C-alpha cells in the first residue's frame, strides 16, 4: 500500500521528516518496506529559470529561425537561437541554459549544450510545454504572464512540490490503516496529536427526499447503503493537483468523477462507486442476489457468470454493478454523463471475499471490503466526495443523502485489567499513560475503577475485540523498544525425542551442500496433471489459477520445473535437493508425509581445458544416495529394481516391506511434460521413514581392522532381466563373515554377447578382523560364489 507524505500532512501537523515517520510507522506495526521520493513532473523543472526576451532578430542564414537575447537575471544575457513561430521581444519565457537536463513529455531526457546553429551561437533553449513535461502543446514556446519574476526558478514559479511515498506492508488484520486517514490516526496516537479531518459538504440525511430511491433485499449482505445524486456535472480531465496525488500513489487518473471516488477511497478508506444516474431505469436501486449463471459484463469488457451468492446493485431492468468488487460496463461514467448517482455502502466482508475469489477480481474496493471497512464513515465519505465533485466538476446536489441503516453496527465493549496489562507486557506502565494511548487510538473509556477499564472500541477496528487486543495496541503505541530485556535468563532443560529432526535434516543438507548441491524450496500447490494418484489428490476449493489447484503428491515435478526454468536460461548443469511435504486424501482422512528429493543433470564437472565433458550418470546419483545413508548410519537394507512409472530405470532400497528410497533416471514422459532436454537423475527419500529407522538404529563403534582387505573381480554373464541386487543377495548369503562389500563397476550389453544376455563386472572386498587372509581362503569363497551364481541364476563366468 502506497501512502503519500504530503497527503498525510493534510491530516496531521508535524515537522517529522519522511525518514523519521518511516521509523515511527515501522515501530508501531505499519512496516515501511520502501521510502521513495517522487516528482509529479519528471526532473522537477530542475535548472529551468524564468527569463525575458530582450530582442528577437531574423536568423541571417535560416528563414524559420530567430536569434534572441535572453535576460535570465544575471549580468550578461544569453544568446539563444529559437525556431518557435510565436517568439517575440518582451515575452516572459522559460529557459534551459547550457548543462541543464530537459525531460520532455515523450522521448528520452537530454542535456542542453552550447552550440552553433547555422553559424550563430546558441547558449540555451526557450522551452515549449511538452519539452519540459508541463503540457501537451508544441505549437510554440510557453509564454508566461507579464508579472513573472525574471531569474526565478521555474519549479518555484509553478509551486511544484516533490513528495515522498511510503510503501507499507499492510497485514490483513489492519484494514483500518488501509488509507491516509488510518495511517495518520496511528501516527497521531504515537505523537499524541490531534487529527485534522478534511472539509466536507453539509448535506442533510432524509430518505424521503431523494431523486433515486434504494431497496435492500438482505440487510445481512448490505447492512448500510448511503447515496446521493448530483446533477449538471461536467466530466473532463482532473486538475493537476488531483492527478498528481493519484499518480504518486500509483493510481492512473481517468476522469474527474472517477478520480474523486478513487481519491476519497485512498484518503478515507471508504470505497465509493459512481453511476450514470440517467442510465438507472425506474430511478430505483435494488441491492439483491441474481440467479446463479446469469451473465454480467464488467467495466473491463469481460462477460462473467454470476453466482447466486453475489451481491448485485441493480435497477428495475438490469444489473449495474457487482457490489464491493467491480462496476458494470453499461452504467459507468462517460464523457456524456450529466448526472451522477454516488454510492457509499458497507457490505458483508465474507460475501465480498467469496465474490472476489469466485470471479478472480482483485480491486482496491474489494481489498478493503473483504477485510472490513468502517460502517460509520459512509455518509462522511459521501459528503467529502460531493464537495469535491461540485468544486471540480460543477453540478448541484439534488435532494438529500439517502442512508439506509436499519441495524447499526454496535461498538465492541471490552474490559481491560491494569494487572493484565503489566503481566502480558512485562512492564508496569503508568495508568495515565495507558489511558492516554487507548483514547488516542479512538477507543472510548467508559469507566475506570482503579483496577479495570471499561472501553468501547469503534467498529472500524475489526481486529480489536478482546482484552489482549487492547493490550497489544497499548504495547504497539508505547513502543516495543521501550520494554527492557532482562539480563538474567531463566531456562529449564527438557528431554526431547530422539533423533533430533532438525539436527538430522541439517546433517543431510550440509553433506549435500558440501558436495555441490543447492537447496530449493517450491510451492506445495501444483496442477492435477502432476498428481501420481488423482483420485487421492487434495484439491483447492478456490484456486488462484488452474496451475495451482492441487496439493502436490510428489517432489518430482516441482524439481523438474526448476530444472526446466534454469535450462532455458543457459544453466544446464544442476545439482539440487529439496525437503518438502506431499499430500494425499484417503478414506481415513488427509495424510501428509515429508520427503527429500535429489536431482542431478547436465555435466559432472564444470567445463575446463583439462576436463572432458562427462555427463552425470546413475552411478553418480547412487554414490550420493549411498553416501547420505552412510552419513545417517543406515546400512542394513535390501535392494531391488525400481517399480515406479516416473523412473525409466533405477533401484529401490527397502527394509522389511517398506521402501524408503527410490532413485534412478526420470522417465522420458515426465521430462517431455516439463520441457527438459537431456537426462535427469532423481532420488526420492521418504524422510519420515528414514527418521523412524534412525530412531531404531543403534550406532555401533568398533576398532578399525589391523589386517588388510583383499579384492577379487568376476565377469558374469546372466539373463538381461537379472539385476545386480540378485547377485549381491546371493553373494551375501554365501559368505556372511568376511565379505565386506559387493560392487558393480561395469555393465555391458551388445552384439558381442548372446541374444538376451548381459555382462556384469563385480568386485568383492574381503577382510577378517582377526587375521590376514590367504589366497587359498579367498579362492575357495569365490568358487562358492560361482557355483551359487550358476545354480540359482544359470550364470556363466567370463574369462
């Protein structure tokens, strides 16, 4: 939300600088995310001065140029060559001297330089409106009134004021601060100053004397509806001061009527809507619901299908506006509008929020209505807008203000104990200080019995309904920084479950980062096309878009989207990991599981003159997975080929019947779906199961063997469907005592092998803890391996 410094000073007389107010706002809960200096006119007319044309002679070498002598208030006049047809002796003009940068209405800024034009020296430029951003005219130079002071800065002559804009990160609960009035109210409370409200038109309220009558079907949807009619208006461009204020806070000016409604919205926080009164059939406004499925075209020209829950503003024939959200195309203000029907209402926040989400419309009005506006400011806002319309657009108010408010919103009654203020804040604040803060925030004190305050909170403070809320308000204005922090710290040590989840996760992350991986964090929302089991998908009721309508069931596609994004920006060599949750809907209820995903793609090493381009492979990923499990002391598990549709090939690690790691090459269909070039290797680790296994897994320390290990290699020919895990299981069953490792270092399939066969090259590591092994012992064990491979898998040993 953007707040103007100059605008704030209309409400509050203060000598605080923008930087000081920035610190104050942040301290009292309205965090200033950015402070920006803005100028209504680019360049702010810096360096331009008021001058007088002393002489104007025909250029000797050009028919359309004049050589002028210009008095800028200095000892020596300037000679300026000018091509404007209206330049003449005695005029007061605006001049940009050499070295001054000029900011034209169109095109890039440029610096004025001394130069010769057709042989005559020119030391500056006499300016036209569009050349300095003051208007659109380029018919000739800008001629000022005869009493303009020579040598005066142009920015002072035009009384240009630069402004500062605060970018405030408004939290959803602070709807009361969604305006300049609301922000000024908080600053006034902090500084203990009085607010100065803007001038308004004095118009009586009389529901029987109105040009257009109003009917409300359901006062729960629309508790209050205030309106007024103004005839004889002239719709045109807004004055400069109004356009400048709107532009400074990022609002595009449209015309004087619409600009005034936007001005009051940002000034007071009350949304207004202007209708062309002549287009209201039957001179009757009806606030009601229309049947679901009805069509309505909004101001942006889009035809929308209405919900039966939408609050609609209608006349006797048609819908005019989606209440609190967006106006209709057929009833808006145009250049031909002569009469304006002005609406200032208080709508049900929940209903407006649902309508806004249903239609995917976010407007300044819906932003405020769905958070809760002030039901007691509708008439004041109308009177303010009426005054501005009459002053700027002309016209007269017809009749009185219509104000339908059958059930006034009650103020919140809240009791506050001085003892609770001290207990929750942690400091004894004087009772007079507490009362002063409460009253400065617009909260009435009904009773003070010395121990408890009985207060009445105005309805616009929708976030202050309990004692603790008022105590928070006291602390906010008193200042968090004014609460001393005790130097003595008292703490107790509590036992915590093992393993420490955060510690284990950090250990895993540190290992991955140390091996060149980058951690990523993705949105838990994705699209249904990425779901593993669509029938168990957790769907979003009111998604922001079709690409964010489902809670993710895997970490694969969010990681692939990151890879695709980087590939398209010439970053193909990636090592990534993510800790995240996946979600399922089951007959037993919703389930949420934590997983760790690991991705590798591109080249293994960065391109260098002494490195060959080698791509990452399945074995690089396997080494990383095995290293991670080893770091977590998870070593006793079984292996089988992966059986999941998102893998082309790979392995599954499991303990008992629970698979806790799946890794391998990502299936080509998934890569095509995310527009990825090349292979991607992916590991999916069920983090919940890993933590559970660690909890049951005891770390056993033993002395490093004093005796050397021995390695033997075998080349084995087997059927192509035989996996390495099958060979490893047979080897481990054959020799349990001294076999330490079984590894595969080569796999070959090709035309040199029989049809349907493949060759594994295996290495076996043997070591005895008590003695040195002999070749005879090892050869005997290897022979047993060969016999069992031949017997169980019909393997052949290659020589």
